C-alpha cells in the first residue's frame, strides 16, 4: 500500500533571530502543512511528534492536538537523534498501512540555540559522549567526526582538498536557497584557510548551529492537494551507540543494510536515484555514506565529489538545499529539512536548485555517530 506526502511546510526563523515559542512553531508548521495538502484540520486523524533537543518531552502529541483543537485516533512520539527524518515518516506510513489513521500530521520543532544559547548547545552535545570512555577526555561534537576524517585520510588517502570540496559543493547549493543562514561562496582554498575546529576539520567543514525552526508534513492514504509525493521505501539499522564501541571509524555496515532495505522496498537501485539528501554534520560524513551504501568504492567518494559529481547537473546531486552545513541546523529535526527538500525536488518546485526531471530520490537520517541510520525513498506520484 502506497502512502503519500500530500502536504509539507517549513517554519523559517532566520539567521541570528530568536525562535518563537516551541508550541507556536509546531502550530504554524501544522496549519501550513494541512493547507498545503488541501485539507482542513478536522480532516486529520493522526499525529506524530518528533521531540526537540532542549525540551524532549515539554509537549506530547495530545497537548499539541489541544493547541490545534483536533481529535485524533492515533498519536505517537519519536524521541530519537538525527534519524527522525525517516523514522517519523515511516511511523506515519505504518499507521496508515495498519488502518490506524488515514491522514497523519507529522511535526517537528526546535528552538535549539535560542533556548540554550550557543555555549549551552555545545555543552549539551558534549554530554552526548560516553561518560566512561569518552567524556573524561573533553571532546566536542566535531571531535567524533574529526576522528573519522583522520582515519579515512590514513586508510584511503582522502585529501584535505577533497574534504574541502564537500563543503564547497554544499555551500554552492545552499546559496541557491533563499532561506539559507550562510553568506558568501567558498573555495577549496578558503575552506582550508579557515580556523581548525578539531583537526583536520575546519569551521566550514562543519554544520551550523541555528536558533530554531520547524517542519510539518501530512501523510495520507490517498493523494490530496496539488502535488503529492509517494513514499516508496524505508529501511533502518542500528549497531552501536558510543563511538568508542564502533567496530570501525570509517566503515559502517548498517548504512548498507538500511539503504538496501529502503531501495528494495521501493523497487529501485542506487543508479535510479536522481538525488540524495544526507545528514551532513561534517564534510567527512557524506563521503562515508556514499561509500558505505555502495555508490562509490571505499576511498573513492572524495574524488567523486571533487570532480563535481555531487553538484546540480552531476551524476548524483547531493544536499541540494544546503544541508546542515549551508542551510541551517535548528536541532533535532534538522534532517527533516532534507525531506522537505526532497518533496520540493519531486514536485519540481525547487527553483534555482531544481534537479532536472527528478523522479526518485533518497533521504538519509542519522542518530549519534553514524550509529543509527535510516533511509527513505520518495518518488513523484
């Protein structure tokens, strides 16, 4: 049974502006998504809420329903890491497939840096590390990805220039997004000249920290609205939690397990994809993903990106909205921005960043350090 993303919305806060209250972001995202689906709020019979980083249980789905003034047959909450980009859409799809609901509202909101401040956000993320084997050494979030980058360079000869090329490519896409929070083009030289945050990663090779934002979706059993998008396949895999317990810093078999499952359900192959949206907390991560899902051989993704294959018009355009490195990173729902972008691409409404004749795309969501991965395959309805 095929389900459809019939409505989509995105709450934009903007660079450096304080986010509105958490509940207001959710309600605004909800009403905009419902309208985009050509529905009214009383049509909704299911609600799935992705928790936020600063207040994971401040509001539950029933309370959000109270704010909206709707009665629901099905509610759920997804308190996971960066993986809600696929988890929450899969939960909606499963609720529809099992007959629990027919029109499911999916919401995510965060006021990450507004609530915590930049220092508070960094401190919160530092506590994500394992308290026995990792936290005593004082790492910050970029440290984990820097370890991956150092090992990848050692094992496969990946160069600093190739890591920089990832940032340059994604920034080029981000600057085509009118809602981006970054300014100015990057070059390989400027990325390498940036201050080093955690060796070998410079500032431009890392994700932003935004003040907040939200996303909304309406998933339906039958297509509604003007431009629905089909949910074709889903897969996930989890193999560890702490990076110190990972079997490898550069090879993550769960990526392949999850992507293979999603592609098999969708009945397509990697070569059928018109675009790929991945969670990109650091420039090394898209390279590892490209390799471990099998699109590039191990050690070849750096050259693949540096040669322009991930750009608009390339073999596999990637992070066409700018991702977390060149659009925004509002918090827990950051990867859901990738789903919004995928919907725009498949609707043909991405404007200057439109992939020509996009028919099928895949979205990746990540929890922890590539420990928990999910993939969602979407297609033009």
